[in-house]
């Protein structure tokens, strides 16, 4: 894709804790694409890993890269083949873009296709900038009922919506959730909205369990102190990636239960109750990002106020203070989701 004249302000990561506000080239809008003026970006755990360590899992920072993949904005330009009616639309940005031609992409499994290019995953520039160009179908229209203050959280809500889709119906089911971080809290709200009869959530942080209780969790348990009851649940979502929590989630399932692995594991292997999986015919389902229906489902949940995104937004920063926002997310345990207003240059 060729660059055109003009520049955007962007938060560019040069190395661990070396984030600079710089000018970067704007990109040309190609056929079937749209330019989105980015209005807000919420910070994710992967952003924190890149900022603090210069890496996230097996992927490392190899050149200066713009961070951020959870965002929304307004369509300001369209390429050939895209309706002019798109201009002015508020949209949620789906940041993981496949090539659209691979067998996995064509079969609806584009989220696990190696062809996917994800904004904010080095060396691909992310959304902490003033505009971005992407395929038209990955800019999802937002209803007026979703406020600008929370619109960036449609992306993590799509993760939760996809996890719920992966396990099938949760209506009337007893649900366990390990991990009450932002994704766990969004999974909690999603399964409640979809009719779960009982929800139990665990975490090490009492403050996060208080949020979970306020959002409607039936039971909250302190990890390491209050054990999940064994064999008590129909479906368990691990949203922590912690080996011990994954094992606890598996043991909490009754016969024919389903374990959904949503959290990104910190290491490649973990002890696991294989005997229980075999004896009780437990299903294990991986959940990676989101599939074709997830953004539509997330927008429907948020747009109908069945999910409270505002409850997760704990701070807002201007683009110029992106480094301070990342430091706050790393060091302040009371933070859940920090949003960066990319249209603002001054203090909030």
C-alpha cells in the first residue's frame, strides 16, 4: 500500500518504555477500503507487554511500531467499490484482517488463519494514531445508543461474544469464570445477558470481585482462598490463562461439561486433570479473538444496554499522554480499561 502526502500524530513504541508521539505517513485508501479517523482506543494486556517488555508471547518488537488494536472512529474516505454513504459513519474497528482467500478464511475460520494481519502486533502499526485504513467489511457501524466513551470496548466485548458463541447456548446453564479482569467481566456480562441461570467468578483481586458482584455475578470467590466446587458447573470459561486456574475450571465441570479457554496462557503447558476430561467426556474449546459473528453480537449486546461497558472504563487520557496511560495500567491495580482519546492532545 502506497503512502500519500500528509501525516498523522501517533504513539510509536521504539523499545521497552520508550513511547514517542511522532508524525507517521498516512496511507492511501485502496479499492474496497475505508479510512477511519480514530477517535478512541482502549488499552489491552498485549499493549502493556509490548510497552513494558518489548514483546508479547513469541512476538517481539523489531522496529518502531504504533500500539493499539481496540478502537473506534468515523469513516472519512472510501475507496472504489465502497458506498459514499459510509462517510460519516461511526464504526468499531475489527483489527485482525485476513487475506480473504485462504481456505480458513473462506470457511469462516479467519481468526485462526496464519494470513491474518493484526493492527498493533509488531511490525504492523496499530490504532494509537489519528487515522487508519482497513477493509470496508472490518469497519462495523455503531448505533447511536453506544456512546463514544465506551465504543472502543466493542473489540474486547467481541472476544467475550465469540467465547459465548464457541460453547453454544448458555441459556439456563451454570457458569464458572476464572479471572475477573476485563475479559472475564465481559464474559460474565455476556452470559448473564444470554440467560445463564447461575454465574460464579474467581480472582485474586477483591476489588475486581466487587465489580463482578455489582455486574450481577451470583457468587464471587477469592482465588487461593475459596475453591471452586468440583463438578458443579455446566460450562467454565478460563479468562486468566493461569495454569492453576485452568485446572480449577476443568475440575469444576460436571459430566459433559464444556471448558472454554479464553485467556492467553503465560506458558505453553500446564498440569491438567486429563482423567476428568476422559471420565466425564468434557469438551475443551479454544477461543481465539473473534469469528464472523462476534462484532455484530457485541454491538447488539452493547447497543441494547444488556452489557455495561462504562463500568469497566476507569480512566481516559489524551493521545499525547499515551505513555502515562500505559504506566497507569501497569502500576495501578484499580485500573480496568483505560481509554485513550486520540482526538485530544491536552490533559483530561
